[in-house]
C-alpha cells in the first residue's frame, strides 16, 4: 500500500467519487490512470491511501495525528481488501470533545477504529443499483382517466 503525498494526488482523488460514508468519515476513490502520456500522478499500479483530518473537525494536533494513525492502521489490517485505486479517507465531522476528553484515550481510538472498519466494509460491498422510479403520470392518459365518469 502506497501513501498519497502531493496536493495534486489528493485533489485528483477528492474529485473522484465518494464510495462510502459514515457519521464522521467519507471515503473517496479515483481510478489509477496510466493511459495518458503525461507524467502520472501515481507511479505504480497499487492501492494508494491518504488521510485528511482538517483542523476544523479536530482542533488539536495530537487528535489529528491519532486519527490519521488509526486510518492507516485499520486500512493496512489483513482483513481489509481495497481495490487497486487511489483512496482518501476524510474526516467530515468532529468527535464530541465532551464525550472524548483526551485526544489519545482508548475510548476515542476504539470509536474511530470501529467507524473506520464500518466505512471500509461499506466500500468493499458491491454497490447496489439505484432503485428505478416509475415515470410520473402526466399527459393525456392521466387527464382522460380522471375526467371519465
């Protein structure tokens, strides 16, 4: 597993699709593109991973670093099978500081780990097709059925 390092890599992945969400995290995915003649953003055909933990949602550096360490540890676990693509796990909501007082508490680490496992499990599931909606009843057929007595 390779780690994303440059701003261009992160921007390319964030421009891709969001494949899974939980209460606090979102997982973005971008296919690796080796067809273009330009210098590729991703040097090898491997699983690429980046972690984005904004200051807005985790004020203290120790909290941001602890969450990033959990992201990389959970994604490198033996049971996790991410496809060969570039991924970014993004923190999209903060953890309650009243509930998780210490940034390095076991309670926070286990909550983050459990939610990350849920996020990666959702990403591994094959996406179900969206339910098809019946066309709206408009036009002459609906008007004639209501006016006939």
